[in-house]
C-alpha cells in the first residue's frame, strides 16, 4: 500500500495584530527513511504514526513538504497558496496513492479563504479521486466545516485539552485509514451543531467525564470515532462554533442520532464548562492568602491562540502592588532580551519591557532590572507534562528580577506549554505566585506542583469578553452571543 503523509496549518486569531506570513511557517520535512519517532513537532505525529505502521506492515510512504506556524493573525494569501500548491505538487508527483494521511490544525483562516484547510482538502480530493482514502487529524480548536466533511473520508480531532493525546489520535487516524483502504470498514461521518461556543478544559468536570464517555463509545455498535470539536472563539468565520462529529462503519442514521444526543448533552452542560476567570488583582489577593505555589494563567495573552505574548496588564498590577516571591513568563520581547545579553548576567539596567505590539498588549513598562541569567536558544522542558525530555523552543531568553518578580523574557514567541522557568535558573515551585502566558497547555506541567490553579481575564487578544470582539462573519443564533 502507498501512503502520502504531510502536515499543514496554523491556528488563526482573526483579532490578533500579527499577520502570519510565509516566514512564520516552520518547514516540517522528515528525513527520507528516517526513524519513525524522528518527528518531534506536535502536529507531525501523523507522519510518525504512518512511518511506524509502514515499517510494521511493509507499506510505502511518501512525505510532502509540510509546514506549521505558531498561532497568529490572518494568514497571508501568498503564504497559504504557496504552501498549498507546493504540497499538491508533491502529492501529484506521488500518485497513485492508496491513502492521504494529513496533520492539519483546522482553524487556519487566510486572506480570501475562510476555511483554508477545507480548501486544501477539496484540492486533495479532486487530485486523488473518490477511491483514495483521505484522512486527517485535527486540533479540537478547529472549525468543522461542510467542506472538510465533504472532502475527507475520516476526520479525527484531539480529545484532550491540554493536548496530551496528539500521538494517540494520529495512530487512530492511520489505523482507520488502513482499515478503510483494505475495505474492512466503510467510514461515514455524522455532524451535529449545538449552535454554541465555549471553552472545555478536559482537566476539569464536566468535560472530563464527557471525554471519557466519548472514548467508551468507540469500538461499539459500529462507532469508529467520536470528537467534541470545541471550535475556536477567536476565529471569525461563517461556520464558527462547537460541533459533535461521529464516524461510524456505514451506520449513518445511527451516527446522526448519536451525534445529536451528544450535542444536546453538551448544550445541557454549557453553563458549567468555563473556568472562573478573575481579575489580576483578585488572583494576586488569592495568592497572597494561600500557603504554597499558586499558578495563574494569563490566558488572554496566550501566543498559542494568536496573542502576542507581550501584554503587561497582569505584570503592571504585580509591580504596582509590590508583589514579592513571584515569577512570570514567558514575556515576548526580543529587544529587551538583546539588551540583557549585551549587559550580561549580574548587570543592573533600565529596561523597557512588554507592551510593544498593539493596544491589546497594554503599555510598555519602564523598570530597573537585574539580569539573572541569559541562555542562547533556550528550551522549555516538560512540554505538555511529558517529562524532562519533552522540550519546546523559546529562542534566546533572559531572566530578570524586577522588585520581587522574576521574569522570563524570550525572543521566540511561544506559550508556556512547559516549564519556562527552570532552564533560566528560576525555582518556580518555591514561589508563592507564578503567572504563565498560556490558556491551558501549561496545566499538565504546572498543576501537579501547584496548590491552586487560577485563570485571569484581561483585554489582550484572546480576551474572554467575546462580545467586545468585532465579529463580521460569525453565524447568527450562537450561544452565548444569543440566548
């Protein structure tokens, strides 16, 4: 059997100020014949899974020249069309193939393309024809559109948030695709739209039990896969919203009924899925009256959702209130990092930090800083809580101390999906208050050492005040915008 595998995507925050151009896409080009686990990028797990299956069963694998970008603002037309056409050229050269296995995000919006990955899938389908199995793994924060459903045979979304199951879902996609290509199953997809949008942390109830229930349904009564597609609240597009997806083995009517049942259960729990988002001052008050380490998510300034990662709303309150025994990071500021490297470790200098990108970043802060440590090409550790060997890039980084707050400044815009402090010499577990730039991916790495995990609300690009965002394409009748 001949399998074509590739990845393409990004998570587009249409309200974020940073355009996502071609330079922002990191090429993901596996070494021909390389080891199955060579692909470390989270969204390249589909290639790893394909290679593992091929080595076990003797399939032939052809990999396309894929690319992924850190979430940001609208993807440029040139970037999307260049990457799309390059991959289609690779696929055309690989034909004929039995399976196309793709790692997509699902929330990529480009100039002129409200559903960029749906457009890509439609091109793939036209190229390979109706007999080739087209299967894709997607982020649960994607937009489940009709074009995606019409163009693919199998779509499987992550189940966990934080995304600790990317590899497992990749294996699931490959197993189902092979079974379909061998005519052992005939996958059909059923979708239910609850006309709502929310945030679902699988680390908390009631989402935890709902995810476990979805998993328990799979492998019974012809159910092949069940996905709760959260949707992405900061991506303005016509098919915006939470969806339920059920893939069955040629049981369309049963799948339709199950998808609707699950969707109505999601509606019933929608008032309970959001975390308690508090003001920065409230979070500071809680930490000051708590023994042990309190971890606070600055979720509205999460680079993993397209925000700049340089907002100062929380840090300004910490400094103004004289908060001590605290840490914050990563704060994206390549210029300040360069100044710290020039001054050197142990130096004291006047520094302007944060607040550089837009009004959603707040005002820059002028501080007197002590440079604690400078690290070239720093890597956060324990990404997604997967142990000390699981790393993610932060770029050149510096740790500074401003009053009682230790701050990690980084040059490579990224969220705190792992421990950003230890590589910069900061013992965050000994702090009373730790603020991380992340919405939820921090959880697996930080929660085990925290006595409390809190979430704050600010006016940054991923604000939870969705009614303040200038939607133009969002459909009518979506809760909580309309009740």
